[in-house]
C-alpha cells in the first residue's frame, strides 16, 4: 500500500498540465454560476488565458520516456507532446472564434467552456494512456463532453444531432469494450503489449477489429461516419472546428502507439495493412462523392472532413518507416485549413442565420481581400499549389511512393485513388469561391461582408497555409523538436 501511494505521489509531477485543466474547468463553471453567465465574453477570455497558461505548462512538462506511471495506467511518450499542443491550440482557437460572432450561440456560457476544458483534459489523458482501461476511460470523457457540446445551440437540430452522435458513439464504444474484454479473457492483461500475447489468430483478429472500431468512429472513417453530417450541422460552429481536428489527431496517435510501439500482432500485420488501406480508399471516395451535391457549407465541410480522414490514414500503412513526420505535418495544416473554413461558416451564420453557400453570391465585389482568403483556404483543402495543403498531401503521397516502387499493388490503387480524388475535390471546394467571385449579389438582401476583427482572424488562419508551402522545413523542424 505504501509503495502504491509513493508511486502515485511520484507520478503527479508528470501530469501537472492535466491537473491545471481540471482546476480551470471547475473554476470556469463556478465563476459562471457566481456571475450568472451575464458576461460570456469574460468567460471566454478567462478560458483563453487558461489555455495559454496550459501551453506554458506543457513547455515545462517532463517528456522523458517512462512506461509506468500511476500504477501502470499512464505512460509518457515523447510524441505525445506534439499532439497535446495540437489539442490545446485547437481548443484555444475554438474559444477565440466564439468571440467573433454577433451571437455566441451558448459558446460563451460557463457550462460550455468548462466542458470544452474537460474535453481537452480527456484528450491529454488519451495521449498518455498505457493500457486499454485508461484508453477506454479517456475516450469516454472525450465522447460524453462531445455529446453535450453538440447540443449547445438549444434547438431541434442540435437535439437530433447530439442524439445521433450519442447512439452511434455508444454502439461503437460497446463493440470496442467487447474487443477489450476478449483481449483480457485470453491474456489476463489490459496492457497494450497484450496484443502480442494472443495465441489464437482468429481471436486476435476479432479483438483488434473491435478495438479499432472505437478509434475509427473518432476518426469518422467509413463506415463509421454516419453521425458526422448531422452532428456538424447541429453543433455550434466553433466547436465543430475543434471536433473536426483534435479528436481525429488523438485517435490517429492511439493508432500509432498500438501499431508501432506495441508491435501489434505480427502474425496478422499484413491483414491489418489491407484493412487500413481498404478503409482509407473507401473513406476518401465516399467523402468526396457525398460532398459534390451539398448546398450547405457545414455539410460540405463535414463530408470534406471524412475525405481527409482517408488521407490521414494513408501514412499508417508505412508508419514504421518514418512516415510519422508527414502525418504530423498533415495534421497541423489540416487544423489551420479547417479553422479557416469553419470561421467563414460561423461568420456567415451570424450574418444570415444560415450556412447556405448561395448566400456568398457577389461577396468578392464588396470585399475582395476576404474572398481571396477563402479562395486560398479552398485551394489548400483541395491540395493544390501554392498552399501548404499541397505540401501536406505531397508528403503523404511520398510515403506511399516507396511502396509503389516495390510493386505493392494495393498501395498502387490507394495512390491512384488519392490522386484522382484530389481532382474530384476541386469541384466542390471551388463552389464557395465561384459564388463569391462570379455570381451577382441578390438585390433583395445585403451581401456577405466581414468586419475587421473577423478579417484579422481569417488572415491569421490562412497565413500559415502560404508560409509552410514556401518554408515547410520550418514546420518540420518544429515537429522534430516537439517529438
């Protein structure tokens, strides 16, 4: 007992940033109760400064690789620091974006911001999980916070979207739990290393498949993407921008840990490769084809996010050959692209209470600079020069090209599908710039015009998309420092 208490006390110094988030979330909630939520902007500013201080704590966090903390429930992975920065930066941008709307849609309330903080805490613990029990608990924290935040527009659509999200999430979690229970029944261990101890090949395949379902749900990969369009449409847009990036990064990091760090059942490694490649191909095709007919910006970006999941999955096939760097580069650029795109949607919702793309008609004739920013964002999402979206996809395809050269037929198919779908994506991504530049603004309503603060926020989001095209080595060197 004394040894266990000593281990717990010695481990606390490694999770000081997580303790800070716990305290911050409680403080925001209590502060909003005292002020009766009469100052939502002040709630947001407190949250923003709290997240900035969290980043400072991450800078000082001990990242020395340690396998056993808190009685073996938590590990310190050197790569986890990068993902914690991604989670925190996404939460910070989400909170800041809420300040730029005329109406906060509940995103300035203490309940909303405290739950967002607890969600960030869950993602931090997810990146440090050392066994499947801790992994499950972390995923549940992230999931329940996400279900609650989806409802914060307090209308019929948000109730429907959050309920669908909950039902699909509960189903995928149940399957994941069943896979974990199978693993424990046949190995007597919940450690990641237990994946190497299963003797029965069929049981190993079943357990891995069920566990991966929970992760694929968080990634919104096919066929676990059904919840995405309705959830994205129903949820507050600042939260959607966060939801489309941070949980995906967390799930892909867990994939990396299971695949690379734990040796993941060598006897079925080829089968897992085929599984991931097949999922990536179908996810890319489905996301792009479904996006073609969308008239609402949020649903279009929802299907776009699904398609990007396929590209994020691509480097996993060759993850042991050093493709983690290309994956990290893609995630950073994906974060800036998505926040820039969803910022546009949020500003449009505040102006017209709708996300219909047709509302952008003629906006470039009134404000050409914001329209150019939107054009750059969409070109980057497509993956074309002169944007970092092109560089990100180039790095991903480069990892595949190594397999193409040795004649791997499945990877050749994935490579071709990826290239062709970049062309398909060009059609729907340029829909918004087309309406903005070439359509005549309606006579009966005012054109879509942004204020100065909104333009500044968009500029900050779009600038890295140009900078890291011309200077990708700057971002790559930063990634190497954090990893």
